[in-house]
């Protein structure tokens, strides 16, 4: 079970680091609280984690848009940063696939 939920946990921890870097300590606490929800064996916890991961993927795309436009305006290279952030957004979105497995559904008591 831990291996199936590891991508989701890592994605949430990376989001927490992102918010820590920008100084949003309350959002760091929220990201850590969502990681803790991976240990709550209730359907609402699974739905909360799924919602958080979906919002996280959108946050990475928002960050990509902001940083790429700033770099373009400054004439700085932005292709590598774009590829990295698209990869992070995709990895976050793919971590949602774990919730389709039978083992994870049983863990969270989903029907």
C-alpha cells in the first residue's frame, strides 16, 4: 500500500517545499495535513487527497505560466524550466491513478 501511495505523498511534499520557498507557511501546513490524510482510512480522506492533488497539478501549471512569462519578458531562457514544471504537473496528475487500484480503494473503503 505504501508504494502505491508514495507518488501522491511525494507530490504533496514537493508542493509543501514549493510553498515553503515562497513563504506561504499556512499552505505548507495544509500540504502536510493532506499527507497525513493518506493514513486516514475513510472515503472522505481519499476524496480530499484527490482534490488536493488535482489542485496541485493546476498550481504547477499556474506557476509555469507566471515564471515563463517573467523569463520571456526578461529575455531569459525558459524552455528547461517549462519542461521541468510540465513534468512535475504530469507526475502529480498521474499520482491520482493510484486511487483507481483495488488495494487503494480497499484502504480508503471506497466502493
